[in-house]
C-alpha cells in the first residue's frame, strides 16, 4: 500500500474520535448547500436530494458529519463565565449581543469554549490543504434552562461573529416553523439587522426543502449583483441557524446604496463616505435625491455649487465625519491608535476625499 494512502487512512481513523468545532461543521453545511445550488442551475435537480443533505447537516452529530472530509488537530478549551467576560473576543461578542438584544443581559452563560489549531482538508484528489482555526463559542440561555437560547461562534482573529443560532424565541405552542413565510422572513430579517445591520442592502430568496422528517426552509441573503449568498440561514422547528458566508457587509449607516457603482455593483467605498447626515443637511437634499442627481452625471461638487456651497465646505463636513469615526474606532480599540492629532488626520485624508467629491459616473472610479 502506498505510504500516502496509509497516512491518509490513519488520519481519517483518528478523525473519527475527534470533535469538530461548530464553525467548521457549519462551513461544511454551507459548502454542500452552495455546491448543490450550482448543480441545480446546470440541470434540474429534485429538492428532496437537497433536503436530505440539509437534514444530515442539521440532524447528524457534528463529529459523524465532519469526520470523512476533515481531519483536525484542534484544541478546544472550556471557558468559565468570568474568563469570557475578561477575554477580548468574548467580551466584544457579549457587548454586541447585549446591544442587539438587551434582554440577553439576564441570560446565563451555560457553555463557552475556545478552539485553536489547524485543520487539514482534502484540497483535491491528490493532497490536503491546511486551514487555521481560532474560534470562541458562547451559549447563553434564559435562567431556568428551558427558555430562549442563543449560540454565538466568533472568529478569534477577525473578531467577526460568523454564526448565530437562535432557539426557542417563539412560544412552544406556535413554534417558528409554523409561521407564514412572510412572518419567518421578518424574524430572520430582524436577527440579521440587529446583529449585523442594514438588512435592506441584500436581495432575498427562500426555498423549502423537501424533508420528510421536518419542515426546513433555506433563506439566502445576497448582495445585489452577487451570485453567492452573503448570509445563509436554515429555519427548522423553533430555531434559526444563521451563517455569515460572505466577506465585508454593506456598512450599516448607509441609507441609500449605489451612489456610484463598480462593475454594476454598489461601490461601498463611495457609499460609506457620502452617506453622511451632515452632508445631506448641508446640501439640503435627501439620500435618494442625491443618488438621482449623481445619476445625471453630476459630481457632489457640482451639486454643491448649484446651491452656492463651496467644495471646501463639502470637504470639511465629510472629512470631519471620517476622522471622528477613526478616532472613535481608536478609542474603542477597534483599530490601533495612530497617535496623530485630529488636525494631522484631516490633512492626511484630503487627497483621498477630494476625488470622491469630484467624481462623476462617466469617469473611471478612483481608489
């Protein structure tokens, strides 16, 4: 037997006795789902096949589902409530949750852990690739142990909450899955909006899986113009299983997107700068009206000039907003402190903001 095969069989055997971190299990679930969606677009595919895969992802124990494709060398360490509250990632995760759902401040942390290590997975038919794992998982539940429950899995490197499982937030007499599609969508929208913000920036699709054992819905939230989901959600029984599968989300402060576009998609660099309440107030214009004017080939400077407002006034407004955001992020520990004065930061940002003010739709976007 070739040495490579012996090593592979040994590693697979070892994997059967290991526990897979929840985030990895969910990534497998999303990979299967996206693979099946691509296949379905190529040819007609029965929904019950997809339903079978989804049912397996939801019902089969994590280790059993994950062992065949993944070989992990991950150390998962339990964390006490006190450790979670002083840990940088754990503390930030709880603060995000408490801000989104204030009632959870009274919930008990019933389980918490941190997993770190390397995961080997088949890269192709001939070898394995390595992926690093650093994940903090926190499970909270209403006191008494039978009420509302929420599970958060946070990337320990980026600090992003990648998975949210919300269970038993509807009465047992009328569980989530018994609601209408519109009511279910509203519940999922609410969860996304509270945890991540700006749910209106995404296009939506819902599909019912043909699962003979339980009704299961799959909801995909996609950034306009994109082909792959940004958030993918499974709803079954009385639970919402949400996974963020995309990259950077649309900034939550954006009131109208697509002020300028790149390759037919909203350019969030421009949207993030120009969606400024102080700018709207200065120009005496609504976000929608600004978008309509820009679509005519005008620049923000042109629009300001038509109202007898100088380009310098426009610059000062948006520059102050951007610098204040930077200073706030530094103060909150979101980014490293630069130790620059506000005056220096305003001077440094000028070359980046002036092209935004002068940009017109018919020109090539600048970075």
